[in-house]
């Protein structure tokens, strides 16, 4: 093993150096061109959607947690009702936002399908 | 393949060679350029040019790759013994096996900085992969912050501690070799895991900075930082635990924690990080404590840098700090920059950090978490002040002092027990407001168990070797000293009872949860399985608490240590506790690296039957003959460890001097550590649903489902498993280094108390008190002190005269007078002030009641439809 190690380190170093230089080149190319702009904007939209999905996930977990605490006798009925109503209100709001966001995607998807169908004809 | 040094430069090959030192420095310079470029592009992406984000990501990958190259170059230089490089020559030699040559990478200062940068690059790579397609607003600033931290370390290497620096004149034919203390398996796993913990906090810190800059200070950043802070905390815990094992089995201090400045440096961020992990739960659940959480996370990261500074600068004497160097000033500037930048960002974003809710009751889980934070921060202040007190004393009044383990143990034990109690209390209290009757019902069983255990120990403890109250030992001859001594004396009773209380509390939580599920028709097995798998974070946290309890049981065992030192000839025995130890014979072995002198010993039980073998030893390394290491032998059982140290052996007469310590319950610490790690990993392990959602959001379908978060959690499991394996495998053989060789005789409690306060001044073992140091100087001094005591001189007078003769630093604990009193008075005062503030604010909040706050609501009439969708989602969550 001791004899092999120098060669292993050289191979890793060469591979990492090539990978590093290639990544740097790619980065520079992207910095100097406008090609990535459209993709970046699309990702921003998808990120906003992802944030909403994460928010929804967290709220669902929280609703489940307080239900569990209520069942385990750690949360009074009054407190449970109040917190549950609040969390559900927030979750409904998030679902609404997600639906509203999806509308835009739906229009875009329909337009793309229509375009493809047109091209196919 | 050979890139080695040219002939005559310390290499062993004559092939044409690349100039490795130059190449290494060149790679570091390229890394600096790449990291600076990436930071600039990332800032561009964060300031209205989102199309630059892919460039920043690729720039990050390039920077990471270049750091890998630099590490490989140094690792290669070690393997081919390129002694042109000063660092290679100082920390390796030709006789070292390949695995120690790898460990040498982080064995010294310069290399450990490169290792820091390497681990940071590893984290950066994983976090960049993980961020792909998520948190786009935060992402540029996360990358920019990580790059800025990396830039600091590269600048440090290039301008102050270059691991590729060469000798100016001649190149040595062979290296100096790695310090014998570091030539063991612990070196391969302890520093990397500790660094992983230190460096890991950079990621949640970067996410926090991104949130502060972008103003997105809701729960988004908390969720983004959750996994990464858990990973950092787990590695830091693992690193600390391995450090304890190393101390116990390797360094021969006779203990697992010596409150050494470097140990303390890693404990500080752990304390604050733990406070953050609890406090952030309040923000997630109640949308409050936002400023506090920002402060705690920033402080945790700051303390990792401060800890690195303490370790690297050599400002404070430590058994394993690196040599004094000029990198300290770089750290001071960087820390100053961090303080200013964080403070400025927090002040700027203060309006966005307002809480949405207030604490409604002092009897609520929120308040219990606040108290938990109070104790953890109080402990941090204690350790911080005590660690830096020698330095402060020298600066302020020009007098060197020493703060020994006795001080820490006396103050930290009560605080630790309070913290433990809160770990059991927290789960019993409801969020927002607990009613008296419900709380009483929830606490009845755990308190009953705690009181029962205390009663049992009171009645039968002494019979089984665990008396409820131990002999009080005073560190001061003042009222404070007496109070502390009595608190320590009753600590075993209180600690065991509190451990039982917490175990019962956690057990009750599992039981209550199971019952809830069983009411829905699930069997007991299914209920417990689903309970844990559906609430991994919550139950993982409870398992961590169980691990802490088990560790506390082990810590409490230290109150019952029995110790004896005796000179024996082959065939002679010494009795200690229920054990008899027989010295059989000395034995010599050798390998290319060292000579080893073992002393074979047999453990005998009460009936005289053989009950195991141990072989403590001395290792004399070829490169460091002046530093013989003492190899401790341990026979470990769940009830107790038999810990044997060979102090001296005379080759001609074969007479040896042995120190035997019976350490009850130590194995519980390691067992508890494994349980803690298991709980932590369980708590952060992503659920199937999270995996599925993660993949569903990907833009492109992928055949291989690679989850960076999953991968790094898997890495945590691998390292934890290694630790468990090593811990078990090494139960019998271990190593340590102590230069002393002699006998410690202590005749009575007064001698023990006094010797414990006086530090040996022989020059080699300045940190050891006279009750443990076995060198000739210490032995002579003990005889002298004994004579003074016999002639009627008061212990306090002897202590004062010792201080007058050798200076304040010769006392293990500063006096309880004048400015020395600030050592405990400042942390106690700050804790009292903090608890006063917490209670006052809690009362004010309570009076104000719930503040009305804007609540998001849907204005459409589709509420019922949404509710039914929510119910479907909740069902899916339950089944998923």
C-alpha cells in the first residue's frame, strides 16, 4: 500500500487539476456569455415554488406534531384548537400560492403543447 | 510515477523531479485567485445578476478541486520523504509507516491549516450540490461567505504558515519524525472528526449570513441550516468524545478530560451550538427568539475560529497546542472583522428580526428552553473566562496564574446537573402554557423514579461501593470553597437521581407516544417503530438525551475512583479495591520505529483466581529517545475499569513501579457517546418523503439518485462506526506519554487536598499537581510539605509560602482573594444577571399576553376544499 500511495496521490491530483481547470473555464465562459440568463431566471421561479413546497411540508409536520401532543395530553383542547386553526390557515394560504404559481406554468405548458402540435402539423 | 525531490535533497530516487514545494505554493496561489474570483461572481449573482449564479457554482467546484490538488501534493511529498519541505521534515521521518505519513498531514500547524481548508472545501462541495435548484436567493451569498472563509485560510497559509515552505540552506537527510504522542490510531480519527465539527459550522453560518444580507429572515434559513448544523454538531460531539478516549487511553493523564485549553476550545462551540439547536426549535414552532438564534449561530461559528486561534497561536500553554507563531495576529484581525460584520448585519436587520409571538407563561417549554440556554451559555462563560484567565491575568497585572482541573470540576458539576435536569423537564412541559395539573401528572412518575433511586442509594449505595455522599475536598479555604466542596460531596447522589429522573421522563415520552398510536389500532411493535420513524427529529433528540444520561452516569463514577502506586518485584502483588494485581515479568520487543518495554501483569479476583492480563509498557521511539511514552493498560468492564500505568522499570533488578486506578462506570461514557451519536444521526436522517420531494424538484431526470445531504450523513455514520469499533478494539491496549517516573504516596485527606492545589515545578510536568505527579522533584516536595504539616503549619500557610516561592502560576487554582476572585465571580454574576433578565422579561411577556399579529388567510371561498386537500396530505405524510 505504501508503495502505491504516491501514484494514487499523483493520479488524484492530476484528475482534480484537470477537473478544476475545466470548471474554471466553464465558469469563465458562463460569466462572459448571456446564455445562462434564461436558465437562471427559470431556476429562480422553480426556487420560489420549492420554497413554498418546503413551507407546506413544515406546516404539515407542525399540524401533525400538535395533533400528536394534543392526543398525548400535553396540549389543552383550547390551545390545540387555536394553534391548529392558525396553522391550517397558513397551510391553506401556501396551497393557494402554489396553485396560483402553477397557473402560470399551466399557461406556459399549454402554449408549448400548442406550439409543438402546430409544428407537428 | 515519481515527482520526487532531486538527488541530494533528501529523496531516495534519482529520476528527474518536479519542484514540489514550488508547485504546492503555486496551487495555493491559484486557489486564492479562483476563490476570490468565485466570491466576486457570487456577489454579482446576489446583487441583481442571477445569470452569474452558474458561474459561481462552477467557480466553487474549481476552487474545491484546487484545494484537493494542494492536499494531494503535500500527501505525496510525505510519502516520498521530500525533506526539502520544512513541514515534511519536521513531522515525518523515513521509518514511519504510510498511515502515519498520512496522519502527519494534520500533525503540525501548517498542515492542519491546509486540512481545515480541505474539509471546508469538502463541505462547500456538498453544500453547493445540495443547493442546486433550491434557495436561489440565498445561494449566491452562501457561496460568497464560504469562499471568504476559505480565502482567509489560504491567505494565512501563503503569508504566514505555508505548508510547502522550504529550508533556506540545507535539506536534512531525514526528518525529525512525528511526535510519539501522535503516533497512534487516535491521530487518524480524532483530529479529522473534530475539524469536521469545527469546519461544519461554517455552512449554517454562511446560510445565516445569506439570510441577513437578503433579509429573508423567516424560517427559511432555519430550515436550510437545520441539517448542516446537526451534521456539524454530530461531528463536534464525535470529535470531543474521541478526544476523551484519546486522553483516557493515550495521553496517560489518568482521566478523559483535563480541561486543557485546547479541549476547552472545542467544548466552547459545542456548548453554544447545543444552545442554538434547542433555541431554534422555539423559532420554528413559535416564530420568536429570532435575534437570539442569529446571535447563537454567529457565536458558535465565531468560537470555532476563536478555538482554532487558541490552538494555533500558542498564546495559552497547552499540552497539545502548536508552537507559538505569528499567525495569531491574522486570526485577531479576522475575528475583529467577524464581530464588526455580524454586529452591523444584525443591527441593519433588526426590524426584520422581530418576534411574531411572545412567551405566554413561565411554565412552558419555551421557557424551559430559555433556561437550558441560560445554563449552556453560563457554562460557556465559565470555561471561556477560566481558559483565558491566565492570559488576562498576565496582561492586566503581569502575574502568571494557572487554572487547574479542580476549579472547572467544582463549578461545572453543579451546572451540568442543572442542565441534565432540564433535559428531563423540557419534554414534560407543553408549548405555550402548561397547566399545573397536567404538569404535575406528567412529572409524577419521573420524580418518583428519581426520588426512589436517591432513597435506594442512600440505603444501599455504600454496601455496593457507591456511597451517596463522598468526602468533601475544598479548593479554597473560604466559605465559597466550603459550599463548593459540599456541593461536590452530594453530587453523586443528586446526579444519579437526576439521571433516573431524565431516563424516566424520556421513557414516559416514548410510552405516551406509543399509547397514542396504539389507540389507533397499531400493535406495540408497530407503534414504537412508526413513532420513531415518523418523528425522527423529536425521538432522535430524546435518544441523544438518553446518551447524555448514560455519559453522566460515567462522569459520576469518577467520584468513586480509587488509586494506588507501589513498587513491585516480579511475583509480588498489590491489592486495590476488590482487585489484586500481580506483576509477572518485564518483556522487551522492538520494531523499526521503536523499542517497547512491556510489563506483564495478572489481575486476580477476591478468591485469588486469575481474572485477566494487562501489559502496561514504555515505548522509546528512534527519533525521540528523550520522550519515552507510557503505554497505559486498561481492563474495561461496564462496572469499572482497571487502569494500570507502569511508571518505571529497572532493567537490572526488574523492579517496577506501578500506578493502578480503579475507575467505576467509565465504560458508560463511551456507551453513552455511541447512543448520543445514534440519536443525532437518527434525528438528522432525511425521511423517504424528503428524498422523494428532493428528487421530484429536479429539473432533469437522473438515473443515479445522489443526495449530498444523505451522503454526508452516511459519512457521519461511517466515522461513528469507526469510533465504536476502535473504542471496543482498543479497550485492552493503549498508549500514553508521561515523562515522570516515581511514586506518589498520600497519607491523609489533608495531604490530598493540599497536594491537589500545588503544581509540580520540575519544568517537565508543570501542569501536574503534586497529588498526581510522580517525578523526583514532586516526591521531594511532598516530603517537605509533609514535614511542615507535621510541625503544625497550617495548609493555607504552606500554600501561601509555595505561592510566594514559585509565583501564582504554581498553584493549581488561583486564590479566592482580590482579582483572582473575578475568575468565578464574573461568570456567576453574569449568570445571575441573565436569569434575572430572563425571568423579568418572561413576566413582562406574560402580562402582555399574546400580541395580535397579522395572519395569512385565504380570501377565496375554497377553504373547505383546501382543508380536504390538507387532510389528504396529512394522511400521506402519515403513510409515507
